C-alpha cells in the first residue's frame, strides 16, 4: 500500500510539473514559416524507473503556395532512464504536391534494458526475466494518392537487433529483421493533427525474407481503423473509435513479437504481455475547453496477445483505462502537447506526447 501511494504521488508530481511547463510555452505565431513544439519527458515506471528526456518537432509548409497539403514536420526525441536505457530518434513526414504524395521516414538507435514474463520459469509459476536490446531501425515509406482520399505505396525497413538475455549468462541473440512491403491508407480526416471528423485507416503488409536480409522468414499484417466523430458539432468534443491488429505468421523470432502497450492500449509498460499477434480495441474522448488552450482526454480499451488467432478465445482480455491533459501549443495548426496516465491489469503507464494518439 505504501509503495502504491509513493507511485501515485510521483505521478501527481509529474503531472503538476508538466502543467507548469505548458504554462511556460510561447504562444503560437501564425507569421512564422516554421513553428516549433517541444515537451520535456520526466516520467516513471516499474521497469525503467525515472526516465528523463525531451521531444521536439518543427512544423512547416514545403511549398508556401500549396494550400492543400497539411504542414510537414520533423521530429527529434531522446530519453535516458535509471536502468541505463537510452533511445534517440529522428522522424520525418512530408506532405507534397497538394497532398498527392506522402513520404515518411525515421531513424532510431537505442540500448534498452527491458524484461519479459517467462511463464515456464519458477515451476511454471512464471517470473520476469531481464534482457537488453541494442537496436538500430531505419524506415522509409512513399505513398501516392490513387483515388479521392485513398493512398498506396511501398516501404522498406532496416532492422538490426542484438538481444542479451541476462538470465542466460548474457547470451547474445543477434537478429536482422529487415523487410519490405506495401501499404494502403484511406484518410478522410479534416485535420491530420487534431481530426474532428473522418476516417483514417491503414493496411500494411511486411515481408521478412532471406532476400531482404532477414534472418527469419515471416510475414506481418498491420491493420488499424480510426473513426472520428464531432459529438457536439463544435470541434471541441471528439469521440474516436479505434481498432488495431498486429498479426505475424511464420518463423517469428522473440524480437519480432508484438507487446501490449503504447497508444494501442495505454496502461501497460512492463512488457509482460506479448505474442505473435496482438489485437486491440480502444475508444477515446477528447475535450478542448472553451476559450482556452487546455483540454483533456479519457480513454478505455481492451487487448489480447496470442500466438495465433485460435488462441484469442482462450486468453483473458487485458483492459486499459486512463486520462490525460492537453495544451494547444500551435493553435493555427491545431497541434497539441500532452501527457496521459493509463492503468492496466497490474500495470500502468505515463506517456508524454507531441500531437494526438492514433496518427499512425
């Protein structure tokens, strides 16, 4: 009980500090060709302890005469934790030629000390076991508008991961999981950064093969569907319904499994629930206060991590619920920064963000 109270106090203190930080942000200037958003990352979880870092993004028009394309952005992120984990990355999203072309790319480098739940250990009672991932990931995706708001394209990803299993005497398992694939997107959102109406749907098919440099032959299907409803027709009360399926089949390595958490079902940070396939449903309510740059969100979801689809009916569901604060740092582009607190089954998460969830 004392430990739970300490954790609760830490979360409250971080939220107060974050709200204070929001109050120090400079107001938006619509005259500047490049607009910046930044947020400090000061968080805590049972896996990494205290985590400190920062995230910043620049938003801009590639062509000032293009009034159709949404603003493009460049993002930088870095974080370091008490468990000596670190991650750094750069991301890029271009909207080009009156939104006929969309180009996305990112580069991530990190050394993450994490854990997984070994159900067979400790006389089948199960226990957490430590491992470390030294990972380099680079991805590029190019899409072209096909018809109305339907986009199609190709992507390629370089993925090299060195995994050290502490419980096995720091045994090394190095895997190359490079892949290529195709992607289709349907995007009828009225705004890519704070949508109030429309649909955003993605279907990605990844091929991990010998000829792509992958050490394992497997296929991944990623499907997500997001529907946005302007509840009161005032662009301030927004309901979102989301479905996300991450399905892998074939010779799937440990590093290629999906993990329950992040935006798909917030409230999980320990990495306990993982599998070849992760299915998640979630709903979120967004409320921007009247005559204010502040707002809040509430969310509720459920997920299941299984080895195959046939196991989904024999596995307990994983609920997640929580809420978050928002601050509109760039009003002219409807760009928010915020923090979310989620609670799951014997777990919780604290997430700092630039932009809203469900943008990918």
